[in-house]
C-alpha cells in the first residue's frame, strides 16, 4: 500500500500562526502534479507537536479532501501516550486517511517489551493499516529489529519508516520481516542505499521542495536504471544537506517560502533560521533551480 515517494508535508501557517488552508491545498496539488506516491500530513515535518487535536484533524481532513483518492494518505498520529495515539489514529481513520504513521514512544523511554505492547494495543484498538516510525535521534529510543519483526506478525502493521540511517539495522529488519512488510527510508541522505538492500521507498522531507527528482530516483532504481538513480542521488545531495542545516522542518519550510508556497511562519519553540544558514539554504535552493 505504501511505497515510492511520500513527502512528509509541512503545515503552512498564516502570520498569526493559524493553519493556512489555501497554502496547504496548493502544496498538496504541487506535490501530486510532480508525481509523488503518497502524502504524509501531521508528522514531525508538519510540526505536529504544536498542533491541537482539532488542528491535527483539520490538516488530515484537508489532505484527504485535496488528495481525493489519487494516492494514499498516511496520517501521522503517534504520541508517547498510547491512549492519545489510539484517539488520534481512530480520528484519522474516521476522517478517511488510508493509514497511520506512528512514532515510537519518546521521552518515556520504555523497554522493548513496552514498545511492543504500545503498538500491539494500538493495532487491536484501531484495526487500521499502521506504519511504525523509528527515529532514535528524536526519541532517544531505538526500536530493535527483533521488536519490529514481532510487530510485523500483526496483520495491520504493514511497514516501518526507518530513520536510524543504520544500514546494518535496516538489513536486519528486512531479513527478519515478511516480504510484504514495507521498509521505507526516513532519512533523505540514505534513500538509495536503503533501496539497494530491499527498501520500498521514502517518507521524505526534501520531497516537499524537489518531489519530481525524488520520485524519479526511486522509480529509476525500481526500473533497474541504477546509473540514473545514482545521478539523481548526487543531484539531490547538496539540497538535502541544506535542508538539515537546522532542525527539521525549519529549513524545508523556509525553502518552500522562497519558492512561494507558504509563509515563513513557525510555532515556538521553532523559529526562523539564523541569517547565515538562511543565506546558505537560499543559495542551495537557487542552485538547484527551485527559485
């Protein structure tokens, strides 16, 4: 169900920090026109941590409406509270999303058994396609391949966004999980290496700004055009570096502002880029041909 290039979209805000529905719809249309394979609202890139439950549902609803069945919508609904995750996941299901992306519990720092029980409970309570999300750099918790393999036996747990950038760990996950379990990159720097060991695609930050090239790279690899995939990887690399000059989603939202797709508005504690970094980002965006 979930494969290829799925941008983890930003949540555009107006200058008063309310959700900019018009810009959100325009961004989704821009991405669909460029050939992406899915849309992921309300993830880390969507500043989900500072969205109220009502705003969270609003963003998912708008995304489902604008996509209108053309590609799957994988809604970010994860939390470090199992009960809250179940609530957000059920709401996304009722709103019409095709699945839920669930970050592993952060801050609480559960043991691997607690991680397993967290996801198992969500699966039992929601009966909805679920994609796990392992990002140790954000959560201070690494979901081990053995835990992923246990969870992959649950019918509704259909994949993982793996953002450890550890190719040995990624290989062990693919080795231990069923063939139909989708392993997706959560790290834009290592999409091509992940594909080479059996990954199915990427949930991408950079694809907000350069969706066509990311989609072309993933499809080129799938078509066994390795030379083209490699060329696109190295074309994307300088832009990818610029997108992580500061904490995501600050640079990518700034880039989209430079491209005329949204306001350069963040909710605290996120704030605008340092002038030197912003200048470097603008140079990379311009060199890439996006402005």
